[in-house]
């Protein structure tokens, strides 16, 4: 498989794309600014996007002129349509291992994860909360006192909060 550069003006979004991806564009903009454009778009030989509509929108927002693309020419039109749906659905079915996520985020001290939809908690401003999890019945862990409207998710085991 060869990765090719395509000008944004050459790419055509799939007209029936069922995903509403506007909420993820700014996270990808932050990711591209931080790490570079690391995941190519999948396109047909006619430059129609199979996978990567959100990456395209992020590239447009960043003022990029071209992006890396992988041409998929070994699938039928029906296979491509099925792949678009399965590719997007598979991300929805994945679940976080909250304890592993908290450990991973804790080990990345030099990066502000807020830009990627993760908001860290302040260890010094915690309040005790009874937890019935792997900590054991009756044990306590300190969790941040936070505004429920501000955060979408909170790990019940470690207290880490993040926006999805």
C-alpha cells in the first residue's frame, strides 16, 4: 500500500456520510498541531473519502493544502459502503479501562490533555467519596469536587474526569 498526497481541493467527501463529526474536529486540530498528521485518509481511486471526513475538516480548519491518503482499490462499491459503517461503529463499541486510562494519563505530565477532551483533576482539592469498586467495600478514595455540567465523564474508580 502506498500513501499519496492529495490536495484538499481534489478530495470529495462521501455525500451520504451518516456521521455527524463536528464535535470531534477541534480535538483532531489539537492532535495534528501536537503530533502532526499521522493517520491518512482512505479514499477511492476517484478521490471520494471512505474514512477520514473528520481529519479532512481538521486539515481544512488548519489551512493545510494537502493530506496523506491511502487509495483503496481492492474493494467493491458495496464493500466500501459497508466498511464506512463498520469502521465508524467499531469506535463506538470500544470501552475505556478507566484504571488503565488514569494510569496512562498520569504518566504523561508534559502534555495538556484538555485539548484532546480530557480534563485532569487537582489532587489537592479532593473530597472523600465512598467507593464500591476494586478498592473494596467501605474503603474511601478522594475525588475532585467538580461541576457535573462541565464534565461528561468521571471514572468511578480513580476520579479522573474527561470530556468525550
